């Protein structure tokens, strides 16, 4: 279990590093949106404090990006 947590943490750190340094985009309903590093970090911090996050507690771009990256499941 500790290995899985270490691996997953590394994956998240890499994802955030890429978004911070290179940027990323996501297509929602046929339109492209820039992914904000700061908003992603704010969104992930919310998970550290509680067991559940409501759908309306994250901005739509961050929420869909995290779902597509298999970080969060709806």
C-alpha cells in the first residue's frame, strides 16, 4: 500500500510540474480551455481536508481535468 501511495504521489507531482512549466489544455463541449496550475493545486488541497468534495466545490476546468487524468472519480 505504501508503494502505491508513493507511486500515485509521484504521478500527481509530475502532472502538476508539467502543467506549471508547460501548461495544458482540455476540451469541454468542443471548446479548448487552459488548465490553471494554481486552481489545480487549490482543488487538490480541498481533498486533504475532507473525505468528500461536492461537484460545485471545484471549478469546472479543474474538475474535468482531474477526472480525465484519473485523479478524481465522479
